[in-house]
């Protein structure tokens, strides 16, 4: 569907990809969706699907759609945090915490057009950012790939930031793109 909202959910211990926006090429039915304020963790790849099956497991997958947004999500302890993949276009990935995913934090592959990645914490993943498109015209800004100083990164994780974290008050103002609060609902921007 287009113009959908997935907000305020917990996706935990699923097999496969819990938030999977993927349609047939050319149908354009997965446009302008918003995925926000979700906790997506400890999901696992499918097993036993047969030889040659794609067994990747993403917390969020955007594929074949346009202008989809993911913001204020906590995505950790999966195989892949977020994949922007297979002919998707003009996506906005903002203010997410993508942490300790065993494969990749952020994967871009076979993307049809440029997407925008701003204000994300992408840390301690197998590979933090895997841009397989090379120079696909994507924009990156204010993404933190160093230790953000979480309150408690253990299990279960509390990925809120300690006072003095390098991630506090350093991002761009994205209110014009619909990011008006943080993952806890605190209004943004704050301190810019």
C-alpha cells in the first residue's frame, strides 16, 4: 500500500524481515510510507528455505518504492539494520539508531535513484555502511559512526544517550521532512 504508517511497535524474535516494503517492479504501490518510532531487534534470518534462497534478514527493507521514510527507529541485534534495495528511490532515512547488527548496519544495493541519510547513529555493526551502489548520488550528513555513549548497550539494550554524547545536539533540523520529535516523543530540534 502507499501512504501507510508503521509507528510505535516492537518487532522482536521474528524470522525474516519484520518491516518489508517490497512489491513487483513497476507497480508503484509502495510509495510515501512512513516507518517511525519502532524498536526492531533480535530478529533472525530464515533457515531451511532451500538452496539459492535469499536468507538476508533486515530490520527494515525498502525495495521498489519511492519516497518512503524511516525515522526515529531503534534497530539492533539483527543481521542487517536497514536495506534500501532493488529499484527503490528517493527514500529518507533519518534519526535512526542502527546498532550491533551482525552483518551490515545500512545496506544500499541496486537503488534506482538517490536517497538521503541524515542524523543516524550507525555503530558497531559487522559493516556500518555498505553502499554497493558506489556513487549513486545518495546524500549522507551528520551520521555518527563512533561510540555514541549509550546508557546501557547490553541486553536488553537501553540506547538512549548519556549526557555529553557526541550525538546530542549535532544533527540537522529535519522538521520540514516530518521529523518533529525524537524516539521518545521529545520535540525536535532541541539545542541546534
